[in-house]
C-alpha cells in the first residue's frame, strides 16, 4: 500500500503526512509534467484519510505551494518506493529517480510538477512500464484536511489514489504560461533614476542596465587607482584623499541607485499584478516582501498565478469619480485605486504631480 500516514506536532495544531499515487501509464515515455494533487476534496481508494473527512486542496493552498517552491534554492526528489521515508528511520540508501523544482497550480485541475528531470534508469523503468505511478508525499492539517506542504514523491506500483489523472495524451499537450500586461507609463521614481544616469525617459531596460554597468566600471577603475597608484604619477596626499572620498561617494550613489531600481521594479510588478487581478490587496505586503528578498521567486509566482480578483473595470454610472480634476482615469488606474483602498482624486493628484 503506497499510502502512508504519520502524525507530527506543529505549533498549536496537529498535522499528518500522507502519500498517494498518479498513473503514468500511456504517457509516451517519462512525462515532463505530472499532476501530483487534484483540486478540491479527494480521498484514497481504500477509504483514507480516516482522521478527517477528506484531503483538501484550495486555490489558496495551491498558490501558496507554488510560491514556496519558487522560493526554494534546491530541487525536490522523486525516489523509488518511498526510500527517502525509510532512509530517515533506518539509514538505508535512497537513490533518486528524478528531480523537480517548479510547481504550477491549475485552477479546477490541481497541482502539477513542471519540467521533471528523470534519471536514465527511471526513464527506462517508466517506458517499459516497470513503474507506473508517481506517489506524492504531503503533510496536511488534521482538523481541516487542507494540504500544508509538499515534501517529495516516489515511483511506485502500489497506488493510493485511483485514477487521479489521465496522462495518456500528456506528451502532446502544450501549456502556455500566463503573461502580465506591461503598461507604458513609467513611475516618477524611474524617470528620476534615468535622468540621474543621463538617459531619456524613453530609454529601454537594456540601456539603463548598460549605464549602470558603465558606472560600475568607473567605480572599479577608481578603486584600482586608489589601491595601486602609479609611482610615476605620484600625487600629493591631499589629492589622494580627495580621490578616496570621491570613490566612496560614487559607491554609495551606486548602491542607492541599484536599490531604488530594484525597489521600483518590484513596486511596478506588484501594481501590475493588482491591476490584473492576480494579487488581492491582502497579498500586497507579502508580494513586496518576497520581491525584495527574492525577485526571481516573485516573478515566478506572478507568472504562474491565475486571476483571482474580479476587477469590475467600469463604474455603474460610467462617470469619473468626483475630485479627479477632470482628468479621466483609465480602467487599470481605477482598479489600482480599488485594490489599494486609494481615493481616485488622491491618485489623480499624485499622477499630476509626477508628470
């Protein structure tokens, strides 16, 4: 039986660990994408779980697991016959059958491991149908049944979930990642940064990065000159001190400029996601914190996130809110106002001041 359950104590509540199975038969070889857990309520064919009514995967749970996976620095393992579980208790070897890192939540369908990298041995076993199932191991809350964490997975021939997914045509399917629309308006802070770099407001990201690299090169040259001065070009101590002071100032300006560019990029990503309905207002602070700590993880989360907020782009009377100074706000700007609980007139004043 591939389904196993153990309990553990977490802060303030009890959680349990379970494993199930996904049929790989007929997938045209070793599939790169595998659905690990279904959306909604689900149970094992043998009647488990017995401690809760059912296991549960909500949209919130799926998006949380996707974000956690994007923030990880290491891959998750797929082993043979849950050897990882046995190795922790008995010290046995647990060779890998495959590895995966990226997860994708597909609303109404479930949680998918995307881009699985199989070992040559595991790929042969799957192609020859010597192994037919992938069994995910996950922890869940023993009060609600909601999935808490995805731990790892295993190749097995003893399924826990019967008919979780049909992968017969998986090799021919193409899944397009959602994209986030880019607005042409540039925040005032970016305009100021471009001006400080000597660039026009129409400069591209590549041009801005090139200017930053040039500034870094100048700093490196100044550092080299200070660290190893040419004796034939000896300068008085006062001139050397002035050069060191200038070098420190340039380094400080560069650090501040780099931080502002990164912060502005994260702020724009979050604002775009709010406008597109991919973030709720309650998720705004979390998204900004994630972007500051790990910009790559934020980008991965927003690429995979579905639209979860109905923006309601039009007002019921079709008129602009009072106090906007006669300046029409776009549907996206109105959506930002609603999601951030910001008065339209305040938004219009800020936009006018930044113009």
